[in-house]
């Protein structure tokens, strides 16, 4: 007698990458609590890779769904909201007691609002741009800063420690702002032709990361954050003339 095996839905594949994203964020929190701050920062970056792969696999298997979007957002809150907020608290803000808790939590709170707004405004799964800085970009900026400037024996030396509070406030603000940030181009001829400037930036960034052995990660994302802000200001000024 032939038995019918249960059919595995295609959505399992992207959801598996989403689960790995969440797991990497959880590991980051554990490592940060144990004082392994560099490992915690790299795990945030690894979570971002899984986050990118789950979207790619969803498109590849044609299994995009509202359930997948919600699950992805829940994972992002852990990996790109809680993990970087806890990491920056452990490395710097702990010394400010209650104020340190409040300031570091802004990354998590603003990121949560950013994701909630994205979910309720979602129409279709292909967008030309994001409204507000995507939460993974904020998290990688924090992780990149720690990888570049945190020293195990002394923490953040001058003048780099002066940039931490403005950086956290700026990242929190741009996440909940209406500033537009480009989505990644589709891996098709048409998709690459639609965003040639972004493609060139990605290629140059990849080369810089390879040459500097990852040390340029922070500067790549700072450039991206600031470019979105300056473009927004430029477009506002042009509309007034």
C-alpha cells in the first residue's frame, strides 16, 4: 500500500532563514552578556545576511506571504532592535545608569515602530524604496562601529566615544522618519539597469570590505545613512524653488 507523504510547503525554506536570523540575534545577546562584544557584533552582521537570504529565497520559491512578513519583522526586532541596543548598552551606556538604559533602548523602540509602520503600509512585496532607514542598516551601523573602535581593555577611546550618543539619536530618528532609502536592486538585467548608481556603490563597498578585511563596514553604512538624509534635504529644497 502506497503511503502519501505530507507535502512540505515552499514557505518552509525562507522561514528557515528567518529562524536563523532570529537565532543569530539571540546568540548576539548571549555573547554581549558574557562580554564577548566583537562576537556579538559579528553575529548581528550574520543575522543581516540571513535576513537578506530569507527575502531572496521567498522570491525564488515564490512563497512570499503576509505570514512571512510578520515573522520576518518579529525576527528583526530581536536581531536588529534588542541585540544592538543591548550591545551598545553593555559597551558604553551602562555607565549612565537609568539614562543609559533609556538612550540605548531608543534603537529598539524606534526599530519596533519602524517595523510596525512597514507592516501596516505594506502593499505588495516589491518596493522601489523604504520609508525610513531599515532596521538592519541601523543595527549594522552600530555593529560596525563596535568592530572598528571598541578596545577590550579601554572601551571606546576619545574622540570616538563622543560620537556614540549623536549616532544613536540619529539612527533612531531616521528609522521613524519619512526619509527614503533605496531597496536592493533585483538580480536581473532590468533590475540592475534601473539602479546603476546603487549597483556601483554596492560593488565599491564590497571591494572596500575585502581590502580592509571588514573594517570599512561602519563607513559604508554611515555613508548610506547620510546620503539618504542629504538627498531628502536636497529634494525638499528643490521643491521650494
